[in-house]
C-alpha cells in the first residue's frame, strides 16, 4: 500500500483526508499519463455513488482530466462493478469510481481501475502519489488539445443489459426484497430484477446525499431481515454503498454471508463440472464452518490476506473461478474482474431456481462456529506478533483446538492493533483462548 492509496483506493473524510485538490491532481496526472504514453487523447470513464461530496469530486476529477487533454465520460450515479465492466468492454484507458463503499456519507474515496477492469497496478499508483507530493511537473493542454466531458449514461444502461443477460432463468412468481443502502444500486438493481420477471420489493432507495449506508444495506442487514419476514418474501439481497458486495436473507430471515455464498455457488459449480481446479478462494477471516462444509463435499480452498484485491490476485495467478470475503465481496472471474453485488444476487437466484430449493436449505450445510475477536493496542505490531512467547501461546491454543477450531493473530493494516481471533465450539472456549494469548502479550510489555 502507498502513502495515499490503500487496497481499495484513496479514502478519507471529504475535504479533510481526501480533498478536491487531490481529485484535480489525480485527474491531471491520469489525463497526462495516458495521453503521453499512448500518444493520443486519453479516454477516462467516471462513476460515482450517492454521497453529497461525490459530485464535488466528479467535477474536480473532470477538471483535472480536461486540463491535461483527456476526455471524461460521465456515467453519473452507478456502481463500482459497472465502471469496471465499461472500462473493460468500451475501450477506455482507465476508469474512476468515486465512493467510500460501506463508509458513512462524510467519507469518500477514489478508486482507480485499469483498461482490463481491474484495480490499478501498484506501479502506476506510486507514480500518481509522487505527483501528489509535488515531485513532478506536467504540462497543461492548450487550444484544441483541451479535453471535454461526455454524458455516458449509455454505459450504465449497457451494464444493466449485461446483468439481465446473465440470468438463465425467469424470476416470475419469485418475491424478492432489495436493500439498496440509499447508494449506487438504487438506480440499477430494481430494474434488473423487474426485467427478469420478479415481484420486487425495495427499501432504502431514496438517497439524499447523507443517508447512504445509514442503518441500512449490507452493514445493517437487520432491516432487510425484518422486511423479508413481514412481507413473506422468498429471498432478500442487501448491497453496500457502491454495490460491490452483497449479503442475503433467506425466506426464514436468516443472514446468508459471503461464506455461505462461496459454499452454495462453489458446490453448484462443482456439481456441473465448472469449478476449475476444484478450488474456492477465501480470506483468512472466513469462518471455520465454511472450511468444514467444503471439506465435507471435497472442495479445496485457498486462503489469502484480507482484501478482495488479494482474492482476485490468487484467482488470476492460479486460474480459479470463484472467490471472496465473508463481507459479501464475491468474484466470479468468468463474468467480472471485481466483486459485483447485483451479479452475486443473480447467481444465487440461479442456484435456487436450478435446484428448486429455498435458500435456507442450500445454506444449511454451513454451520458457523462461534467466534471471538479482540483488538489489542500495542507499541509495535511486529514486535508483539513475533515475540517467541506470544508465538508459543498461539501454538498452544492451536494444539488444544486441534480439528475443532482455529486461532488467527494478525496485524491491523490501519491501526496500532493486533487482532486476536478464535473460532471454536462455544463462546466460552473462544473467550478463554483469546484471553490467554492477550495475557501473554501484556505480560511481555507490548500493550500500550
């Protein structure tokens, strides 16, 4: 990770951590970089979510791009996966999504996407950061070389058509609930489900610039649980602010997490001979119950660091077809290069209709183990984690749990914190073993 850009773009509170000046300079660099490298006028596509500051950042990015001679194609309010898709299929030099995903409205972010629809490579990101730090001068465009903006709502419509084409089944007579989190899915999801014949019920689809993710969407799924039960729906789907993740609620009101989704669709692929390498890609934070369920049906798994970036890298490197995170970032590499919440919901509908089973029955084999996670503030993350006595304490827990649980101790990527997590048969066992490791960390003087 760089100075400004993390695994999911440049994030910060609007005009504090991430300012309009940053946006102008990012636009300036990208417009110049692609124009100079390719010796032509650069074409960049931009999308945004519904938060108030997204409009400011959209205009700032456009200003920078045009000042460097690039043309900016504006998709308006749309999802991150739609920008990824259009960057890939419509011959753009790169794409930009303005969103802070599941964060509150006062935060925002700038996500950069390459011409293949993937997250921007680290080398280019570092060049942009060098420019942000004032270590490079680039020329401005003049005369006929100055860029322009192009209304590109047609790109969003093309993406909607692509999603509709993904379904192999009619959704007729299916009662589907959608929580669009007052975010980017607001303008897309209902139209897709309606076109496929579903009887669609939508909540949190009245964005006002301030209510994105506010007590709604995939981070507050309890509202959708209640909605599904009250309206006797067959299934419900909840998205986050930029709709790159999806969680589900079954007909009984139970939450279906990303881990459940990986199992359900991974098994469906295996049964049809479509699960290349017989492998599902997870992160280290997936629940132990997922691995037990995958073992039971003979599916292998790869574990990556936390972050859909690392999941995708593993999938590309090894040729795997499905991977994701417990939070609902699910990647289907045959169809997309990033997590896509609406696509994920369509794929779950496909399994239900193909197998003619309710979601509760499809998810039943995944029994989640109780989990306790505690964050410990430390003076030095590496010193605490690499301490021989701490490592011995962790090993002791591993041996005690055996095949009936696991322990994970990892450093936070953003805070001076060590995360200690245990999954086991009961909350009491989890608490005991987490506290035993934290006690050793304290005894060795690592706590703040």
